[in-house]
C-alpha cells in the first residue's frame, strides 16, 4: 500500500528525498495489523466465546455496540478540534476516516504516536497536510484524551470516594489524595495554557498547544468519550451487581492507565487482570466473559472494519490515479 503525494485540486509540494518512508511505514503497519489480528483471533477459545455470548442478553449487546459507536464518533471530534486549532480545513469524511482507522489500529497495535500517526499521515497527506501538521494534530488529539481522562478520574474519586476505596481496598483519604493530585495537575495545565501562547518542541518541530477555550472543549469532549468507552464494558457486566457507574469509572480508568503503562497492545491481558481484581466481588466467569465481549466489540470489530476501510481507501486512490 502507498499514499500519493497529492490529490487533484490540492497544491503541489516539493517532494522530500525521504518521501518513500511514508508508503513503507503504512505498508509495514498494515501487514503487522493483519498478523496481530490473526494471532488475537487464534487465541480466542470458541467455548469461552460461546459462553460469553450465552450469558449476555440481546439488550446488553445492542447497548455495547451503541456505546462503541458513540465512543468512536466522539474520537473523530479529537481530530476535528485539532484541525481547527491548526487552521486546517479538511472534509469531515476524511477526518472521520483518519480518526477511526488511526485509533482502531493504535488501540490494537499499541504505540499510538507511531501507529496512529502513520495512519493519519497516510490519509491526511493526500489532502496536502504536512508531516509536521500531522505530528501537531496527533499531540493535540492525545491531550484531549488525557485531559478528559483526568477530569473523569478526578470527578469519580471525589463523587464516589467510599465505593472507590472499597474497590481499591484502601482508605477514603488515599482516594481523596489521588483525586486532589489529579485536580491540581489539571488546574496547573489550564493555568499554564491560559497565561500565554504555549508550544511543545519535539524533534525540531514547534507544536502549538491550544489555548484555554479550546482546552476546556477538549476536556469535555475527552470526558464524554471516556464515559462512552467505559459504558461498553459496564453494560456487559452481570446484572444485580449493585456497582455504581461512577465507582466503576475509577476502576476502569486505573485499568486503562496500567494497560497504557505496560505498552501492551490495547493493554491486552493487563487491562483484564486489573479489572478482574477490581471487580473480584462479582462472579469471576461472568466478568471474564464480559471482558472478552468488550475486547471483541470495542477493539477487534472496529479494527477489522478499519483494515477494510484502509484497503478500500487505497483502492479508490489507485483507481483515481489509473494505477489499476
């Protein structure tokens, strides 16, 4: 697979001598995606999968699919906000394709800066977006996720201190201390971007950071997306557990953080182990089944769809360039 230097109607740019790195990286990531998908599917036990579907009601599955769609829809807003901040006018259909495919691939392969950034460049470069602009976009979109995560974590730790303390097997004071630390960090960042133009220098590039207004929008958007993603797993849990959603949110976010820190693709294994410990008072096999369904619905199905969309997008490009 490859991506051309431009599409009809887009301004021509001087092609760098390193232009071939983009097509090579996109091809490597696409092939790696197919290999990873093969191994993930091979590891799924048909019996476990059948039991998981048997334990889940049709309503649970439909809700999980609905929240998955909502989560990925909100993820397209990450790119839309970043593009607006960078002053780039890109059609939403392109933004949606780049966002959905980059996150689906990054969630499964891990290392989102590399994998997600490469997929984004593959798509946005055809619209005349430079590599430095894609790098800025990736950083701003990443900030949206972390700001939303911090906002929801802080709210859940303060709102459901007692139940979170029970889940974490610690004292409410520790929970509140963690919440206060997250709140101070978030407020510190808000104050920093509110007091002047801020840039982040990475590999010789100056990446402009959003001001206070855009940052607050990022926080709300990121918070909504995190809540939607968490809801996918929450609705798949066995009924009658009497587990408040706000308490579950804190456990979910901590599991995500540990999964991210592990650098395992999609937090595979690490996320599940953390959630099993946090939800140990619930029936083990049913929680394990819910986690399996969550992995399939939120990660594997979008990943497969992303690979199909990327292949179709490349075919359309080649047809337009009369290459096939």
